[in-house]
């Protein structure tokens, strides 16, 4: 039994409460505890990378009677993404959040959001997934509205209403699964479902699950909240939402439930591909017209999540590798771009591209990190985005989905177009008169930007030079999905239930 | 909106009849809440239901006497303090489960089923949840109903 | 027909009413009411799933053996799930109410069609 | 019993229609409260006294919150003509949901005959394994204590979030209404 598994959830949970308590005595402590907690979580997630598949029985009750935590390749990858972006966003917040009031509350909510996401990716129990999904979601609703101005409140309210619908849909799916299988343990439910004929009720449950998770990940017919919520939040929260939250609560949860519980039937995969393709195209086209930098990034998130969902829906090993790689990369460059946009806003006071320009000379760190992020996301070699997009297109070709491959290639050109527009109007061009006196961001913010830029470049080069990265992180994760597709999740079931 | 625009019942409370009855009933409500919390492992109810009942007792105070009197009995600061402490003690109970071998183990001796002092950590957790729920719901209600427009604190 | 799935379908109708309110109504309070109805429906659905015909409440009376109890009581697991779900619903409601207050303070209206600074 | 449940559910659907369509916000909130009490009545009949108690008191608290926090501020309904696109979308969605439920629930586990694969163990083992005679309490605080930890944290998060949202000003160096603040002596 590996006691790190419950600790990586419980430490941020407990520290959120402790942060609030201690900050009543001295407000400055909150900075320190939040930094420390996310650092510890990051270290723990690195420690966990080396461990094998394992299950942890909460309270000593063996499954399916108690709640089980399950650790496998997919979980390891998600934990790494969540906690590294969480750590860098915390470092960034140290200076960025100075202009907001109530910093301890911000850190407490932030830690709760991280804990909720860690709980979602670790759990092996459907209802427990719902509970932790709600922790992460509720914390994010409050964080989106953290500025308590008109736009923030409006975005936060819309997000809350649609988020609650999503959670309810998921709970409906859990209830139906319980009705048909008599258990809420994922592995046990999967084993039961494999042993009985397909029922209409489970098809209905799958529909509820897919609708709920699509709402959470902002796929296109269900995306209405995303372009409002992501730009309205403070920059580190935008980075967390776009970089991690929609992946952990949306894509990961959808993949886990479809591949490991419901069984990956072709119709579910086709639904995923359809939703993904629509999101990819619509998100890309809507992004071109935006003049608000953060709003453009939000639409770009919809488009890029479309890529991930398409690749996962292909149902081939290369597709899984490509999708997971793009998920990993997207979390690095999208959080980098959101943090950069926050830095631009911090220095210049605006995020409207029409009022920006010529930042290249004045803000060297911010503009080079913006450039790195933009080049990565548009798929320029040798940055990491190029390799994952290329793999996705190759996977589409390999699966003989020619239309998808063409769409993916076309949308990547569109991506390049709108990011060239963003760079043209922010970094290059003429510096407006009003912004002669702008200054570069303070060290903690610059640290996060530089680290993420190095990650973007480093992963691209590492992927090119040696297979270690793919073998250590991507392959175990892809194997989990492959096992769900080909062997009815037998390896997952035996990890949890034994035998 | 500001303080001056608040209605009379927000600041001064309701009539004498209501106040007298509220004073009488309040202690019974709190007692009942306490009973529900403590006997949660034996009868229907539990920490959450009991905590809400305790909160409702204070809500009655808020509605009948106005926010000022209620805040004198239990200030917002202490309400959020109890809230944090309740949550923290529940987290601690689950952490202490590690001494029983796993996270969230019921590590205290179970005793005889049906007695008040039985079921290991279940009554303890019920008490922690009761404190947490009661305090936080009281705080949120006073924040929403009376100070909805006035809660302005910087932190 | 009655008794097999009609209760479930009526419950889904209740859920649909709540979703309809969320989609179609523009008043903030109506949207909150829609969320509340959706939550009732889903809680009720879980309890309906766990009901055993003529079952007793899952509290073991004195003098009843565990084997007898297990044959008579209704399913306790959905009840535990619903308890959690009710609490989550209350928390969501508190957050929604605070957002509604602040929205009213800023926009001086509860009409969502006038609360539309974000678009595009 | 079954007929009673059908009648109750029917009245709840009617109550929810009233709550959604009425023009007066106070009556809408009262109607949704009536639906909630209907839910707790059904819980009572279905052998779930724990949930029934909780539902009733949560209902009371939600009504107080909704009325004091929102309806008190503005009881007007929206006079303008209805948004026909949204209404049609909502009705279509409702119809689609109902149709697919009628299609799907032909093979659902029948009402009144739960599978109880896992729960049988909870019922037969609760008293001896956890020491609690209330099987629901033993499930939420022992077998699934981790869920309850999550539940407590959800409530903690939402209360914290509500206080975060209720801050008067989000960013520093803006107007700060100090007078009203000091009047009530709120420190936190």
C-alpha cells in the first residue's frame, strides 16, 4: 500500500483549511503555506511517476465495499500536469495576486481546486469522482468571480449554472450505473457490465456521462460558458482552468468512464470524434475574430481540446499517444500563454490587442514567452506543439480518416493565422504613447514564464532526441486506454479487484 | 443599497411576541440539534442534519432579533473560526486513520452496537461535522440575508 | 406499466422541467429554481433506485439479527449518496445566492438578457 | 403505496410547473419549497428517514436563504416578451430527454427490486464491523468516510466561495465603504 496516494489529495485539502486559520493571525503566511503545499504536491507527483500500478483501499475496506484509489499510467500523467501547472501558477500568484484583496481566500480556494482535481484523477469510484469534481468545480466558480466586477460575476454565474447541469448529468449517469450493476466502484461496475448484454439504460447513462463531461471540457455544442469564464478569471486561474481543469474534469473523466467503465464501443468513439471535430473547427474560426487576447486564447482552448478528443476517439495506439501528448503539451503552452497575457495585462493594464503593440523592446521576458507559447501552439518545429499535432495528423491518416486529417491540418493553419495576428499586434508594431513607461514583471512571475517556456522547448527537443519521455509518461498512459479498448479493461479490473 | 435602506426587521428584529417565543424555542432547537448530532450513529440524522438544525436555531435568532443581537452572541469571526476548526478536526480524524493502517480507518474501538459510546470514530466525525456545518451555515446565512449588501470586509 | 419504470420516467420529467427552466428562463431566480428542481429530481431518482418493496428503514432495531435485517431493509448506499448530494446542493445554492446578490448590486436587475457584457 | 407515489410525483411536477411559470417570484420560491417538501415526504415513504430529516431542514434553510437573499431585493418579474428561441430549445430538450427516457427505461432494473450486490454486506455487517446500528451512518462515516470528507470540504468550499464573492471590492485601491463596515463591527 502506497500512502502517498491519499496524501496527495489530503495534504492540499488540509492545508487549505490551515491556510485560512493561520492567515487570521498573519496574512503573509498564506503565501508561504500555499507555495509549500503545491511544492510538496509536485514532489509527490514526481515520486509517484516511478511506481507501478496500484490500488489503495480507503479505510481498509476492500473493493467494492470501500472507496478505492487507483494509480496507473494515465493517473500519473494527469497528476504530473496538475501539480506542475499548479505549482507554477502559485509562484506566479505570489506577485500577480497582490493587486487583489483577500489573498488567503484565494490560496485556500486554489488549494481546494488542486485537491479536487487530484482526487478526480486518483479515484476508482464513480460517486467519489462526482464529489471531488464538485470540489474542484465549486472552487473554480468562486475563483472565476474573484474580481467581483460586472464581467467576472456574470461569467461566474453562467459557469456555475452550466457546471451544475454538467455535474447533475454525471450524477444521473452514476445513478443509472448503480441501478444496473449494484455498485459504484468503477472496476466492479465494468466487470458487471462486461458480463451482461448491452442495455438501453446503459446507453442512456452513457449519453448522460458524455453530455456532462462535454460540458465540463467545453466541447462545442456545450461550450457557451468557456469563452466567458476563462478570460474573466485572474491570469493564474485562467491558466489552471484552460491548462488543467478542462482536461482533468472533462477529457480525463470522459476517457476513464468510457474506456474503463462503459466499455469503448464504436458509437461512443464516433461521438467523441464528432464532438472533437466540431470543436476544433468552430473554436478555431471563432478565435480569429477576437480582439481580446484572453478571449482568443479561450476559443483556442476549445479548438485544441477538440484535437485531443479526436485523437483519443480514433481508438488506435498512435492516436492515444498523440492525444495524450497533445494534452500534455497543451497544458504547458496554454498555461504559458495565459500567464503571459496576465503579465501583459499586469504591465500595460489592458488585454485588448488594439491598444497594444511594440512590447518586444519594453518587456523582453513577457514577449519572448508569448512568442514561445504562440509558436508552440501553432505547431512550429522544434517546439512541442509541432510533434503532437503531427502525431495526431499521422494517427488520423493511419486510421484512414482522411477528412479528419485534412481538417486537423487546416485548423492548425488557422491556429497559426490567429496567433500571428496576436503577435503582430502585441509584440511587434508600434508602442502606443500611453505605454512608454511600462515595466517588466517581477521575478516570481518571470520565473513561471521562463520555466514554462523552457518546458515547451525542452519537451519538443527531448521528444526528438530520446524516447525516454514517451516511454516514461506517454506509453503507460496510452496502455491504460488500450487495455480499456482491447481487453475490456481487464488489467484495470485486476489492479483494483485482484485476480 | 446601503445600510440606511435596510428594512426595520433587518436591524431591530420583529415584535415582542415573536421575540419571546423565539427565546423559548431556541434552546429547544439547539438541544434537539445536539441530540441529533450525538445520536447520529443510532437514530436517523447525524452530524450534517444536526448541524443544520443548530444553524437554524441561530437563524431564528437572526430573524427575530435582527442581525446585531445574533452577532453579539456569535460573531462572524468566531463563526468562521468554528467552521475552520470543525473542518480541520474532521480532516485530522481521517488522517489519524493512518494509525489503523489506512487513510480514513475507523481506528477507535467499536464498543457494543446500540450504545451511545460505540462505533469508534463515527460519533467523533459526527461532532466535527456538526460544528463545521452549523457554524458555516450560520455564517453564510448572516452574510447573505442581513449583510448581503454590507459584507465588505477586505478579508 | 405502472410500477416497472413509470416512476423513473416521471422523475426524469421533473428533471427535464428543471433543465427547461435553466435553458428557457431569463430571470436569475428562475434559473436558481431550475437548479433546485434538477437537484430534487436527481436525489429522488437515487432513492427510488434503492427502494425495496415493503422494505424498512436501514436502522437495525434491537433484537433483530443481522441476517433478518439484511433481508428486510432498503438499500442504504443510495441514501448515503443522496445525503452527500443534498449537502452539495445546499452549498451550490449558497454560492448561487451570493452571486445573485452581487449581480443585482452591479446590474440592478435580475434579467439575464440585460446581464450581457460578455459576448462574441 | 405505488399509486400514492405516482400521485405525489404528479403533484411535484405540477408544483414545479407553477414554480417555473408563475410571474410572482415569492410564489415561485414557495412553490419550489412545496416541491421540496414533497420530495422529503416521498423519502419518508421510501424508508429513508435520515434523508427525509435532512431534506426538510435543508429545505427550510434554502427557503430562508432564497427569500431573504434574493426575493427581498427585487420581486419584479420580467415584463418583456419571452425569448422564443430559448423556449423552443428548452421544450425540445425536455421532449428529447423524456422520449429517450421512455425508450431507455424499458430494461432498467424494476422499481422495488434493487440489486443490492454491495449493500447486502453493508446491512449484514454494519453493526458488527463498524458498531453503528444505523446502516446509513456506518456507510457515510466508515465504509465511505472519504466521500464524507469530500462532502464536508464541498460545503467548506462553497461557503468560502460565497464569502469570496460577497467581498465589496475585488481589487485594492478602489472605493471602500468603510462606514457601513464599522457599523456592524465585522472584523473577518
